[in-house]
C-alpha cells in the first residue's frame, strides 16, 4: 500500500517556521517596503501617477459623494507655521524663479478639437507652468465669454462642473446665463470642465461647448483629485481672457446665490486694492481644520505629501467671492507652494497665505442643507447648496425675480425676469 506523503508544513514547529512561514513573512516584508517607498495607498491614490507609470488606460479615482458640511465637526487646535511670502500680490513671477511641481495630472488619451490652445495660453508670461499639462493643440473654449470679456465685466460666474453635469449647466444657463440678464447686469458665466475618458461624454461636452460658447475644457482628466488643477488653471484662463473683470463668483454647479445681496455688498470694489488693504476673498471660512489621514476619505492626504496637521484658514470651495485683483497673486503663488489634491485648502488656504490675501468670513449666510433652498430665495441666506435639480431651478427663478424688487446699486436698473423662459427638468 502506498504511503501518503506528509505535508512539509506539518513537520515539527522549528522546521515549519524555517521552511514555510519565514519565507512568507519575508515576502510580505518586501511588499510592505515597496509600497512604503512609492507612498502607495490601496484605497485612494495619494496623487496622480507619474507619466512613466501610466498605461494606455487612464486612471480614474472613485470617491464617495460628500458634502462640504461633513468637515464642520472635524476641529482641532491650530499649529503655528510660517508661509512663504512673495514680494507683493501684483508682481509677476520672473521666468528664472518659476519652479513647477512634479505631480502630474491624471492623463487621458483622446483627441479633442476646437478653438483654444491651452499649451500655449497657460504658458503665456511664464517659461513654465506650476503643474504639468496634457499637450493638446486645441480644446473647446468659452468663445462667447471671451468676447464678452472684451468689455469691462463687473461679475464673472466661475463655475466648477463635471463633464457629465449637462443638466446642472442647463439650469445655470437658463438663469444667470440668460442673455438679457447678462447684458443688463454686465456679467457672464463660464464653465470649467476637465477631460473625460468616455468618448460619448467627451463628444457631448464638445458639442455643448460649440453650441453655447461658455465651456472651457481644461487639459486633464476630470476627477476629484484633479480639482486643484481645475481651480488653478481656471484662474489662469480668467487672467488671460478676462483681465478687466472686477469680481469672480467661483461656485459649484449645485449652488444658488442670492445675487441682489452680492450686488449690494460688492457693487463698489475699490479701484486700488492696495489702498484698501489688499484684495480679499469672501467666503464661508474654515478655521483650525485638521488634515484628514483616513484613507477612505476624498480629502485624504498622507504625511509625506502634506506634513502639517492643520490647514491654514481657507474657504469652503462651494462658493467663493474673489476680488479679481487677487487672481494673478494666487496663480503666481503656485510656483512656490507644493501641490495638494484638496482644491479649496490649496487655493484659498495655502496660496492665499503665500500671496498675503485675507479672508472675510460669511459663515452665517451659508447653508449646505437643500431643505433651506427657500432661504436663498428670500435673501435670508446668501449661499445654499441645493442638490435637487427641480428645487435648484425654482430657487434661481425666485432669486432672479427678486432683482426687479431690489435697488442693488445706482447703476443697476430694475429688471423683470421672464419666468416663462426658465424651464425645470
């Protein structure tokens, strides 16, 4: 009768450890060291992969749907730290001093067409850019907005929107993007969209941009961790294409703003921001916010990427009102402030601190509760995040109708908004 062979791992303990478990533990140790060296996170990548590691298929980050209000309860003590300072907020960075980061945006491989050349324009005035770009020779741009910016616009609605959010953009076009309102109140609206790796979505955005002329497609994949690129290069696009605009209303596409209050508050911006104490950012301010180390969160930052434990004062990125004289200073600061993939903390926190730009808190007139959508209509709140499309459309209609009953400034006429032209869907 044949004798069954014994499993070598069932031998006495000493032999088992030597023959089976020690090699396994050694292999696990090697894997741990490799992941540590490349700073790899198995849940959410800490930063887009460098080009050398990219494959033909782009990397897409998947994160949970979150709300800016989720960070309200995460408070801790402030840790003092010094910020790098520029010589002044209006000084252009000389070419010899420009240093860009090595973090690259997530790449995309499609060929796009249309009418702006981001590779050339984003380099304008500099020999480098703060973050690397995809070298697209032409992308859709906001041609209508560029034309409107030849006049001295008072307000530019600077909207962060995802490539798939065509309905969000439709609601905004039919409200603040209404041509009669734009002409009457001297404002315009531009949508900043990243690239998509889905051909149908990409083509839809291209067609939409060509029809409406209000979309600027930026040269990187539209992901959460690339929002910092969208904010920074949206600023650069504005500096180059709308240099005479007075005020920037940066907002997400699910935000409703009580415009009569904005026009009353910012109807007169000082011609000389230096004499007025320098340009400011007006927003819902986060103070003493801890850096989140939980890997499952979209705001996760490793200690290697961002050693600080507390962010400097920064704004909720949902709606930020920026005096246009601050834009160039913010962009210049990107050449000395290391990139982090938390856009609001980076631009309105780290860059603002480096550029010497201060914040005016408006926390008591912000809400992230959709159920308070009527409060932005009656003006008791300035900003409300309204996730429901029907309610958001209704809120915008109420806000715009209220313009006819508001005496916003001496140069703002009464105007009755045509509700019949505003559709909900």
